C-alpha cells in the first residue's frame, strides 16, 4: 500500500462541491486516491510538511502544442498575426522528426509541472518524417504527468485553398486509420487513467467538411473526445463566412462538433448566440489568454461564457505563440484580461484558480480530478507562500494576486513529481541542453 500524508497546510483550497477552504488541514493519500481530508490525520507512510504553504488541486491544461517549445521567439513570427505566423513556422515544423517531438514534449511538460500542472492535453497535428503521437505519450510517462493527447491532422494544403503547405497535409483515410491505431493502443477510459486519447482535426481552414464529420463519428464510436481550434480571431471568422457561409459556431453544430464530449480552443470571437449554443450543449472551451494577447486575437468573452454556464478551462497554447508554458501565470492573465474588459470585479483570484483546476478537469471530462475531496485522484500542488512573492500578503490563498509562480511540491496519482521545486523524474538540465542543441540545428538549417 502506497501512502503519503500532507500535514498542516496553512490554507487548503479544496475546489470541492462546497468550495471549502480549510486552515491547518491534512490530506491523506492512499494508492493514488485522496483517502482523507481534515485535521489530525495519521499515516504510517511518508509525511510531507505543508506549514507555510497553500495547497490546491493540481492545475489542468486544456490546450497545448508541445512541439512548439522548440520554436520560441522565432524571427519573422514574433510580430505576426495568426495566419502570417503560421506561414512562417510551417516550413520549420516540417523539418521535425521523432526526436524533436519527444524532446520538445519533455521540455514543455516539465515547464507545466513546475508551474503546478498535473494534467495536460496536447494537440499534435503535424506528423512529418516518421513522427507519431506516441513520441509525446512516452514523454508524458517519463515526466509523470496525467496526459490527454489528441491525434490532430491537416488535410487541405495550399494547392487546394488551405493554409498549410502541401508537404504537411495527410490523406484523410490515413488520418482516420491512425486515429484508430492510437486509440486502440493508448486510450484508457477508466477512472484514474493516466492517458486518454482524443481526435482533433486542426482547424476549419486546414481540413475538409468530410474529415470533420467523419472524425466526430469515429470519436463517438470509440468513446473519445473531440478537439479543434475555433473562432480564434477576425481572420478565422471571415474565413468561415467566406468558405462555409456561416459563423464558426453554426459550422461546428452542423458537423456534430458540439456536446459534452467536445472542447474548442480559443473561442475569442464567439457571439451571444454561439455562447448560448455551447452552454445548452455542454460544449467546452479552452481559454488561452497569453497566446490570444501575443497574436493580437482579442479578449475571449470568458465572463459571458461562465455566466451562461459554458464549461471553461485554461490552456497555455503552444510556446511559439505564448513563449512560455506556465499555467499559474495563464490563470493570472485570464483574471486580468476579464478585469480589463469588464471591470475590476469581473473575476476574482479564486474564480480564476477554479477555472485552472476544476474547470479544466470538467472540460476534459475528468470528474475524478480537479478537486481535493474523498475518492478523487491525488493530483495536488503545494505552493510555498513564505517567499518574496507573498511577503506582506494579507490573503496568501489569493495566489494569483500575490504568490509564487513555481510549485514547491507536486503529486500526480499520489506520486511525487516535483520535490522542493525540482523535478524528480528526469534530469532537467540534460533535457534543456538537448532541447537547445536541436533548436540551434533547426535555426542553422
């Protein structure tokens, strides 16, 4: 029996159904599950002292492109809008192989873990030079994070009116066959699963109507979730209206891309009718505030979405459009942008943290994660609030206002992944050196 006791947290933000906040509380972890929450708990296993700390559920990342951690701050893409940014980067990404995919995933997931993330999705939609989805799946297993990779795809290249170069698109039958392969090989639907696979055609401007429709049919046949980009900026809306004769929300609905098993990235430009549609159908949204700022896409109507009942989680998005992968900073940015657009009382620090934890878990269909409660998975972040960032704070539990941006300890399925601010599962300096060597080679070519 594997058992750990987290003892005496100054503040425990449970995100349970009652949204309880406990002082001086303990958490008992047994075999990857939360077996006790309260005061004066005992254990014969390891004891982790949490005095001077805020303890939260692990953060959940609902949208990423891990491979992009190899292409941060690329000249020519630094100041471009979405479509121009993509056209600059597509040829570089086309030179990736399995090694680049694996190492960039290690780097991106390590960065997430150190920022308190215990569960991350990933949207991989390019497969050049022998790349396969398992290049990222194996990286997540090495780090020790819970993972929700999605088998993305692009099927309409420039010669057919699409945005990506022809060299990066795939035959649609081959795409669907490989979706079946990776689901059958790696998807685990059970409670506590460390890996669930989704299906994720890249975007309405890079795949056909047929692929969108067939992907939805396949996902429901296999019992997996669906993911894509939607309504990211004004260019995206204009493309949809010009090519499909409707707004993105209607396009999604017509093709079967709404429902509790679907989540869309960005949704910056959803209108009131589309927000109502997503609320009624329980369709989720991955909000990516830093990327939306970096690409000048706008401020997503998160306040309106939440008020309407739309499921909203956070996503750091790829590091070529964010340049970072720090999920707690993403939560702070989400809070600040809603205040900029709606007023200082538009979103509290606690609500933004809820979106980053329980909200993301709900978007990814993980009712077993995202909260600290009996029977839930032991995915737990411990934040030391005795340092400079919290010095003078009257409310250390308001982490996103005054608190650390790096976690002290991180548990996933009850296993410690970060201890005293350091990853315990991989040799991080060696991975960083490997990553930088590959990035230099890409730049030189």
